[in-house]
């Protein structure tokens, strides 16, 4: 089958993109509301794009009414946000945070999560999260139905057991983030395997002398 994206309606583009590009890591994004409450919302349009500078990107769409979501309004106002990575132990709470609560409802509290103060930004994060990135807005790129939020990571919290003994690499036995596939389908990273590249010399034909 062939799909001409220049002629396809947005809903079909969304369905095809999210069905075939995955799994997509989940960012449980926490921000501070105008009244000072915690706001938390899961986003699966999320990934890391640079290490120098350390840049992550969120894609946040407005509500069906066209009104901006609370997370986006808070990010525009404060220029700060935290990304809480989600594992199986946090999965149900993540779903609760995605419900359509009013803008001054504390989703961390509603989900039974423990707020902890960020170190360099004015926001809270979920203490239960295995890994948290504190971010400041590097730039916002606005489209009619989506805003790309480029955030520079300024601080990171990692649960100690998620790292190896040297504290350099992830311990796959203890850090197993979940990711979204499509619709209500998710996947966990508990089945990992190693792929090592063969020597390039195996593929280069020697030139005759």
C-alpha cells in the first residue's frame, strides 16, 4: 500500500505514524501551575536529540477545542519542566496523570505519587520515577496543531540501583522503561539483547596488488 501524506487527512497521518514508529518512550512531564500546584501529564511524542547541548524534544498538541493543554501553558509561562521516565511500577499512575482533570488539580497527588523538589528548576518530580531530567526551554517551534518543545537538560536524578557498580551505564535488570506502541498498547524493555557490529574488513574486498 502507498500513502501520499501530502493528501492524507491529519487523523490518518497520526494513525500511520504512531502505529509504525515505535516504541516511543514515555515522558511523564511535570510542571508548576500558575497557582503553584503540581501538574503532570504523559507524553509519547518524546525523545533525546542531542548530548552537546543536552536536548530533548516534546511534541505537544492542543485540546480538540484548540485550547492549549495545561502542560504547554505552564511551559510557556515558566520556561521549565521535568521529564519523569516511566517503568512498570509507575505505569498505572502514569495513566491516571493523563486523565482530563481541571487545570488546578494536582495530578501527582491524584495518582498517589510523592512530589520531590527539583534541584535547578521550580517544579516537582515524582520521587517514584527511576530517572528524572530537569529541563529549561531552549526554544519552542509552533505549528497549528502541535508545538515542539526543545528542552535543555540541566540536571538529572537517577535511582542508584538503575546504574551499574561504576555508576556509568544502565543496569538492565533494574531499569526497564516502558514505551508506547499504538492506541492503548505498550511495551516494556525487560527483554534486552546484545548486537555487536562485525569488523568492517569482513565486507571490504581486498584490492589486487
